């Protein structure tokens, strides 16, 4: 990992968790307190219903929290949606945007993701902008072109103070137990780094690029050691404190 980038280990609880799950955060806080200080920023992105109560438990333990989506507008007549200032008000510091499940389930395109990212930045949140190819796109040799296109259209031009993070999440690796080879991850992260530097110069060199897709305690050490992998976006393995703590400890 590049020395100057503080690694980020982000848990994405997706549509999982009720108030009973808050015990898992108390357990994670206990595990973190019992060991050496983590060598990374630790982030949990729970469902919006848990953001405020989870932040109340997480914040004193140094665990940051984030949302899983936001609307491009700050407020208004948008039933069922959540504005970025609302996430910030509930304690969020980050928001995941353009996750492949939202791109698939809600037909979100990169232009929409870009406007959501701009809204997040406007509310003082750091967007974690997700990109990644499908299995068919990888098989046809199109993975790098797809990711480059998503990246160019999803990342806003101006992100000043709160910064951004990018998550490379091959769609076929999410929740499947499959992961790309270390060489494939290294190649894609290097491509993303080059594109960020070409567009943003030194600021692009400082953007954390997270790997996501079946990151587990058993593979975290190897994957997190790959050049330009500056942390992880963790789904299933973030739901249990022991597993998530093992990934944090692998940094
Ligand atoms: P996974 O999910 O770790 O369960 O594969 C990753 C993600 O979708 O962020």
C-alpha cells in the first residue's frame, strides 16, 4: 500500500441488521480496545434505520459510520429516499455510492452516481464510489474498459476537502466466495490509479482504492498487501465482529 494513504476498511451491511445487531458493534469495539490500535480507518455502513443508534456505540470506539446510498437532492418530495445532509445529521461520515447492487436493482447509471457523489461532498460526506465489471465483461476481455468508463462518469470533477474513495468490486466476486487473482487485482487497481492521477494529478495519487468482493479473514492479508489496494469494502464478513476484526487486523 502507498505509505501516504491511510487504509480504509469499510463494512457494508447491505439490507441486513436490526437493533439486535448493535451488539455486534459493541463486540467489535471491545475487540478493537483489547488489541493494538488499528492501522486503518474503520467504517461501518449499516442500513439507514440503524445509522444513528449504531453511531452512538461506534463513535466512542473510533469506528466511523456511513450510509449506503443518498439522493442527489438534499431534501424534498422523494418518497423513500434519503438526502446526504440527513445521513450527515445521523452521524455518517461516508456514503457508499454506485454499488453494483444499486446499479442492477435500481438501474442506477454512472451519471446519477456522479450527481449523488456531488451531493454527498456538498453535505461534507466522503463518497465511496463503486466500479466493477460483470463476469461476461471480464470473459470478453472488456473489464478494464468497463471500469474506466464507469470511473470517468461516476467521479465528479470537484471533490475538495472531504475527498473521495473508489471501490473496485468485480460483480462476479460479490457474495460468491470467488476472487480475482492477485495479478488481476493489481492490474485493475493500477489502471484505476493511473486514471485518477491523469485526471486529478497529486490528489488522484492520494485517493484510497478499496478492493471489494468476497474479502474474508482468510484472504485479507494477501489481497491487502497488493500494490494500490488501500483497504477493502467488505459485505458478508462485516456482519460478524470476529470476522471483520480479523480483516482489520490483516492491514
Ligand atoms: P461481499 O460483498 O464481501 O459479501 O462479497 C462486498 C460488497 O458488495 O461490498
